[in-house]
C-alpha cells in the first residue's frame, strides 16, 4: 500500500524524501498520543482509523483497555490494518462511520481528521452520541482550523477553532482538554507537487477561487493572520449524561 494520496498515510511506505508525509505523520501520532492521555478503561473506538497505526497506538499505550476497535470505510485500509496492526484485543471493521453503531457502546471514542470530510458532520456527531459512546464516556476529535477545502478536494468543510468547538458545545458537550498544532508549509513546493502524495492537490486553483469566492477570502484572511501555516485543533470532550 503506497502513500500516493493526501488522505492515506502508510508509515511503512513513507519514502525517505517524503518530508511532507513524514511531518504529517508526526502530527497524526501526536494527536493519538494526546488522545491516549484521555482514554478511559474499557473499550475504545477509533472511527475513521485509516490503516490502523493510531488504533494500535491507543491499545499499546492504554493498559486498562478490554478492547480497541478501528473502523474505516476503505476495504483496502481495513485489510492493511488487520495485517499490520491487529493483535489480541485489537480488531478492525469495515463500516461507514456515519452509520456505525455498537450495542455495547464504547467508553472512549476517537475520531481524528474526520469531520471535514463528511457532507453532514452534525449527523456523524449525533450518531456517535446516540448509538456509539456510553454515558460518562470521553470523545476525542480533531480537525484542521485553517482553510483546507481550496487545496484538498477530499475536504468538504473549513473549520475555525470557534466553529469546530461550537459543533460540540451546541450539543451540550463539556471541553476537558485541547491540543493545537501548527504545520508550516512552502506554497511553491506544494504547487510543484514534488512528492507523489501531493498529486491529488486541487488543480487550477484560480478557477476554483473564481467559482468559490468565499474560499478565496478565507485563504487570504488565514494567510494574513497566520502566514503560511496549517493549524489543527484536537479536543477531548465529555458528552452530556
């Protein structure tokens, strides 16, 4: 399985010169380490788990778990996860995250870099609260908080720190802890697509901005405020009883 997409990081396949991929993997692992610090004893779910390295990290870091489950919609990713990261107490399931349910529910649910991909992120969150997480559990979620939709055609929503938090606060969740990350980037290097995994960056950005002026103004505002940085927010939440 190769790292030829912005949306599928495979640690074992990172090329030595894939500096963007290595930096992105480091950010992902840091998010999972943050999440591990908030995992409760019992069952943990990693939903939209990709190839499974994060699910395994949670299982290895958290000794009081009875089970770690990773769920992803990609059969290729789930097959890879089973082969490379499965062990006793760790399993992987093929399922659509928005429709996933488990009658036993989970004490901790982790979903990193998921909400920006979904047509209706609110429906995903509502499903987690109704059918996935146990009362008294912990929910850990992350999203980019600088514009990404313009460059990444796999993303459907741009969030800010405020709008991402509001999604949860409106449903009565209480913030327990948060973790912010910054990833500098060089625009010309990205536009040159020097690495294989950058091939699926959005092409013809001027046309995109012409037809999506809101995306253009969000990009200008973020660049004036932060410079050439991608920023990410991970938050641990306590759902309402």
